[in-house]
């Protein structure tokens, strides 16, 4: 592994620390190296706060070394004013010697402009170092920018004999407490979480983060004809909730009814979420909703727990066609992570 890759790996480690806190911005890490030694580190810590580059620059104890240093940053420095000033301009102002970029930015506001600013100022620029790892780390951001929709994670638990629920829609408890805790961690890392009408009715889920620390996702429920009981947890207004329906458009505290122009159309829902800058979505069920996403090939990842219980009969679990990324044992449950084959 080259020195450039070693320092970029460290920048990737730093970027990961912002997971779940920077969306809709990407995770970005930055290290500053002088004579082979790291003299500054930083990452984008929270949305609206300073980006990785100023945090790294501010961490340098001897700023006089910066003009003779190389800056390693996972994503192309921004070239536009947003919540903060352009990072490319800051690096020019600090007269850094060289900038090594993991991958260029897909955001049309940046898209090569940041690197060009650096080059125009006479700064040496290298890009594409560990490009695939950077894109994998920011798969939500790149999916959002390039496909104009959230990164979609399908998640369900199924019995050992392949059912997602009993015939009466009861599904408690297929997975074990350790698997359920992991799901709460996932919720804290994603922007939104979605269920269909029957899951909301029979499971009465809270769809919040209770067994982990972190932010609650935006809750989304599909209730075409507004038949769901208003006393369900989803409507308690404890966190932002979107209810997609065919009846009304209405806003109240932490609860918004969104009327769909053509009924239940997943693409229209995803278009609306894109406009709201929601970059990632967990679809937690039920089977009908999950199968709809699968049929329309609108998914990027499936996370499936297979428990030890057997129902004998019930509602069949969805089936995906994809490649297995990983399989792991969660204290007896089998977790399988799959991606579609494009």
C-alpha cells in the first residue's frame, strides 16, 4: 500500500465518525501531512458545522508548516457557499503545497470545480486515491446525487421456514434482542424509515431509536385512504412523520399528510423524499410494501434476519435477486446483506 493510500485510509476512518450526523452532506475526513507525519486531522462532525478541511487546519499546532504540507481529503473540497464557506478557497488561502482527493464530488455545485480552483492557484492535485472505498462510504450521498432518490435499504426478519408474519399478521418475535438492538443502531444512521398500512395497524411500531444512542429518523407511513387509527404511535407527533395518502394535504406539529397525485406510486414518494433532501430510507415492511420495492427494482441493499423460530404457515417473506455481500451470526440469528445485480 502506498503512502498516499495509507493517509487516505486514515481520512476515511475520520470521515466515518460523522455517520448519522452530517446528512444531507457527505461524510468527509481530512488529514494534513508534513514530511511524512500527520500534523492535523479533522472530519465533518455535524450538518451545518465546519467541514473536514477547516477542522483539520484548525487542529495544526504549528500553522507555519501548512504551506509545505499535503492535504488528504476523502471528497473533493467544496467550491460553493452553503452553510459554510468554500473549502477549496480556504486551501488556496492557506497556500497548501498539494491536495490528494479520494474522489470527485457528484454534486453539480462542486463536480470538479473545487479541484479546478486548486489547480488554478498552482496547487498540485491528485484524485482517485481509494476512489471505490470513498464511494462505498458515501453510497447514500452518491445515490442521492446520481439517481435523484434516497439510498434504499430493505429490512425484514423471517422465520427459519421462510415467513415474515403469521396469517393474522403477528410477527413478534422472530429475531432476538441482539438483532433488534442492531436495528435501532441502523435507524440512528439513516434519514428515514418507512412502513405500510398493515404493519402500522398490526405492529403499532414506534420507529424510533430506543436501544441505541442517536437521532430518530423521519417516520413514513403509507395510508392511502387514511384508515389507520389516530392513536397509533406513528401519529403521536413525537418525531417528524410523513403520511402518504390519496385524501388530503395537511401539516401540523411533526405530522404531515402528503397527498399523492396518482395514488400509491413509489416513485412519486421517492421524488418527494428527494425534494426534502432525505438521502437514505429503511423500508421495514410489511411484505406487500417490500415486494413493491423489489418488483420495481427500487432498492440498493437488503438486510434480512433469519431467526430460529418456525411458523409452519403464514405470510411468505419477500425474495430478492442479488449478490450476497455479507453473512453474520447475531447470537443465533443469521443476518444476510444483499445487493441487487444491475
